[in-house]
C-alpha cells in the first residue's frame, strides 16, 4: 500500500507541471506594435511643428515645418506681420529636376537648409553634391560659387568662436590661442606659453570636454576674456579599447571628489591687435561655475560679462564646494581686480536654470543678481560701487528660471519663471518687471510650458507653448506680449489616428505627506481596467534635472509608452531633491544623494495603486540611466521588498569614483571622520549590494568617459562577493549614451521586464529598427 501511494505521489509530481498554466508568450508582432510608439515612429506623424528659427536682417526669420507631404519653408516679417512661403517650392523643384536630370518633389526638396543672400533676394543651398543659387524674384537657378568664396574656410571652423563684428575667429592650436582673419585666412598667435595640461581656453571638465575654446569676446571685438587652465597635477582617468591586437590606453585629466589637486583657471584678458596678455591680479579659481562645473555649459564662457566699451570685465568666482560666490570687477587694461560682494550659502549656490542670471550694468553701476536666500530663486539689484543690496526685484512663492533680456534704457527685465500662474509649477511663462520691482506683467498668458526666442533687436519674440498632453501652438508676439501672428498649430491628427494617446499628468504627495509632487503616467492604449498590470518606475533623481525632462509636448518620452504597450504601467515622478521648485525642495537630499528621491517614489507609487486599482504594486520595477542607474541600484538595495526588478544603466554608483564637482557640489567636500569613515560612505551602492533580493541587470559602456565603467565594476564585485545573482550587459565600444547600441539595450530592457516582472516569455532576439523621419531625408 505504501508503495502504491508512493507511486501515485511520484506520478503526480511528474505529471503536475504538464497541467500547469504555461507562462504567456509575447510575439515579435507584440514587440513590433510596441515599437510603433517609439519616437522615431511617432514623430513622423506630427505635422506643423515649428522648426529651428533662422534670423535674417530687420528681425525677419525663416523656419522649416513638416507636413504629411514633406517640408514647407516659411519666412516671417514681424514688422509687416506677414507669414509667407520662403520661395516657390514648385518652381524650384522644376528647376532642380531640369538641372539634375531626375524628378524632384516640391515637398521633398533635396536639401535640409539654405542661406539667404545679404539682400535676401536669393538663397544658396547644396543638392546632390552641387552648390546652387536661386533668385527668389525671377525663379532662376544657377550654379553658385563654393561656400566660402569671399571668406576663407578653416578646417577647424567647428571649433572656432567668431568675434561680434564677424571679422575674426578664435581657436586653439598647440595649447595656445590664435585668431584667424575670416576674409584673408591670415592667422595670428595670441599666446605663446601654453603647454599640455596648462593651455589657454581649453575645455575639460573631466566628464565632458571639447576642442572648441572657452572664451568671451568683448563687444568691440578687440579683447578676449578667457583663462589658462592648470590641470598639470590633476589625476588621470583611463579607458582601454577592445580590439584585435594591442589595446589602446586612453587617458585624460579627470579629478575625483576628495582629490587634493583639481583643475584651476588663471583668468586673463587678451588684447588682439597687437597681441598682449593681461593677467587678472588674483589667485587661480577652481574650475567651477555658478551653473555647473562645465564653465561653458550655457554655450559660452559662463560667469563673465563685459562692459559695452570693453574697459571692464565683471566675473564670478565659485568656490570648490559651490557654497560661496564672489562677484568681481576687473580693469581690462591693467588686470586689477575689485571684489564687489560675496554670497555664502549653507548648501550649494546656483544662478538659475540653463543660463547665467546675473548681469553687470556699468552705465548705472548696478548688478542684477540671482539668489535663493528667501527659499525661492529671485532677482536682486545691487549697487556695484558699495556692494550693497538696493532692493529685491522679484519676490513670491515661485522662481525665476532664466533672465532673457535687460532693457537698460527702459529699466525693465524680461524673464522666464515657473510656478506663479499655472497649477503645474513646472510650466514656464514669460514676464516683464521694472528694475524697481514694480509692474510685474505676464506676457504669455496661455496655460502650458512656454519656450521663448527673442529677435536680434529684442522688439519681438516667438512663443511656443504646450503641455505634455496638449500639442504646441507657436505665435509671434510684440514686446508687450500682444499676439501679432499665429505661426504654427501643431497637428497630431495622424498621430492619434495611429492609436497613440498622451500620458496622464498626475499629482501625488511626497513621503512627508504634505508636498505635492508631479509626474506622468503611461498605460497601455488597450488598457483593461479589470486586469492587474506590473508597474515600472522610470527614475532620474538629478539633482540637476528630473525624470520628466521638458514639460512641453512630446510624441514620445524614452520608451515609456512602448514599454506600457507590452503590458505595464510606467510612472515618472519628479521627487523632492530636484530643481525648479523651492530651495528647500531642491536641498532635501543635500549631503545624502543616496536618498535619490526614493522615499518619494515609493510613497507616490503606493498612492497611485490606491487610485488606479489596475496597478499591481506587488510587481514593481524600476530603471534609469546615469544618475538614474545609480538610483535604480540604490532602490534595489535599500527597498528590496518593494522593488522586484531593476535595470541600472551606466550609474555613478560610487561618487568617489566620479568627477569631483558633482559630488562636492551636492554632497559636500569629502571629510574623513576620526574612525576612518567618510561622509561619502553611505552614498556607495556597493556597500549595500548584499541586500539584493530581486532581479537586477547592470549595463555599462567600456568607453564611457562621463561615468567611467569602474563605477559599475565596484557593484559587480560587491554582488559577487555577497554571492548575489545579477545580470550584466557590457558594450565594449560604447560611451555613456550607448549610441548605435541603444536599440539593443532597449530590447534587452523590454525582455528583462517582460520575463522577470510580467512572468512572460519575450520573442527571441527581436531586432529594433530605428529610422529617421522620412520627411527629412535628403533625396
């Protein structure tokens, strides 16, 4: 009997799995449908979005807009309030067809852009490898001189900075600064003592670098403000290539948090003709800026401002830990320096968002200064002679993000600000206010996020406004905000007809139960409310930026909607510790970047699960890249019972192994305690790797010169020593963003969540097929 029962038991144990429910299988068709929601498939279905503005004399401008048929080129004359075709595309297509011997469609002209002649009577462009000129009035097409006739071309043109008068171009050669006469190509050496790691205008912040010079021309084009960067004693970073044969060792200067020696800049003013170097009379400054450690992060030499006559240079010196800013004035002829005032903060100072927000007004001997001293980012007016505050210009529970225009004659400022009007505090709008702090005026009243571009004269501006779920409208306005013309109304009819839907804006409470947090929710377009869906948190904790990114309309954001189509709910929550809110909101993680807004994310996801019953909080995943990769691993180690699956891409897991400025700005300078521990210890993901319970995939590029791959190897080593299972994806030829390998990483990410979070089987080796917008392809 016992033998019979045992036989039945064994038979049941063997036969049981045969009757168990097989895991669901996703097919290549399922993945292909999801891929239709990637940006390269959705953007071609968006019509009449405004393209890049190209300014012409007298504030005229042209831009390109895309339609279902192809391209339209438009010219706008603000003075006449006209919007017309830039040229007759049909006639030009006919002429090009005759010239090339093959048919050319009017809406698909074989060039991406063109240039107007100085008199705006003709355009020049390249098509089929040939240069043409087209007369707008007569419609005559003729061969054009090669680009640059009448103006010599330099092989280093992409790495030059052109003077305001357009005559000279400054560039670096052999660590010294040179200028080139654009008309004659005559080259003049301005400095002679530049050497390797001690060169003039060199651009290296460790995590980012460029061959273009960092400098600021004086308004009269006679002087250049720049520096000699000293990184001779800075430590090296190394990467090794993967190839057949001997590998190549790549090295560059890359200071780390806590290093005794970091890069410094010795400020100079260079007179161009005759060449003369005037050194400013002050010790070297740390390679820091009030916006970031990349001292050209706004596109030019940050934190310097010339007087109109070129006799004075205002500049700001930033301390290594970003806690102190000193505004100084230099005599351009002698190099004598006077400190006007300083601001010291307990955490870290920043001068705004995307651009430097202070200005020097030499005519009235005043300085416009940006400060968060009242917990909000506002503008203050200083007396440049005494260094005393005259008064606060803007005030309230909202913040200035970008000072765009200063009208000294009218004593008025034009600036973007967040949070004053809109229910969503991340929506930017344009305002005007007097320097006396009076007559604050909203110039862009429509709800949404406004992106503004002023004309060269400053008399007009183009305003494009939208919301994450509302497509853009682009209008031309006068300086008073009055709408002069509607330029484009973005049409998403073809997009919505494809089955696309916008994300859902959401609001939840932070972990403190008090603060409102904002974000976006992505659900399957074929959502079944009766089903339970795993939830995936996309995270980028900043603190220099957030996971949502721009709050303007976008047809796709990463692969959030595509991932949702595979049977997930995807959520992005802007947690505290990120910018564009109050100073206290931004400083919530100061000194403890390992928090990574994770408490806010968990609190927000729990609220969403109560609000939307189809969210299965028992199957919570998380992923992120760079800072988001750091946060993902931290989430898996610090909240192991909440997050079940994580994908950590290129994370800065150990901030003692990342560039010096980021950590020293947001954590503070590295300090060693009497017991040998440091204030950075609890920031390191490797120390908590032993807590892993769920499934974790790590990914990194071996040629990542932003976040070196050793950051991930430290976590790999810790997981291995803790006997924890993990998955690893390595890209031997990739840098920080993966480049051509991004589609592969996207597919691996989908597979990992499908298999480990949804419990399904993904298709085998599905191949993503990114493609450019066919409307922009040159024939």
